[in-house]
C-alpha cells in the first residue's frame, strides 16, 4: 500500500513538472500565433506588411516541424522553439512603433 502511494505521488509530481516544462517551452509558439493573428486584425498599410515578414520563415518552419512529427522525430519542435521568440520580437516591434 505504501509503495502504491509513493508511486502515485511520484508519478503525479513528474507529470506536473513535465506539463510545466512543456508549457513554458511551447509558450513562444502559441504567443507567435496570437501575435500574428492580432497583427493582421489591428495593423494597416506598411505596418501590416512589416508584420507579415516573419511568416516568410515561420510557415516553412511549421511545415518542417509537422513533417518531422509525422516521421516520428523526437526533435520535431526544435525549430519552432528557436524561431518563435525571434518572430514574437519582430511582431512586438511592429506593434510598439505603430502610429497612434
């Protein structure tokens, strides 16, 4: 009985840590998608074109990542994890320097 309690507590602890780590690692990917949608809804003119530039490299990265996921690679999200913060920074600049 005591072994089962330890196992279940340990399992829940590991599961919680895993959820927190995955959520924090994938947060920039989700943030990028939200920022990109918001940029197309809010920005106009040259700012919208400026905000569309990250899509030039993010769409191929999404395609490569999905292809690697279907091939069973365990490193499939690595390009998304590395490129999403750069795209988020680009979109943040587009929002920060928009005209009032």
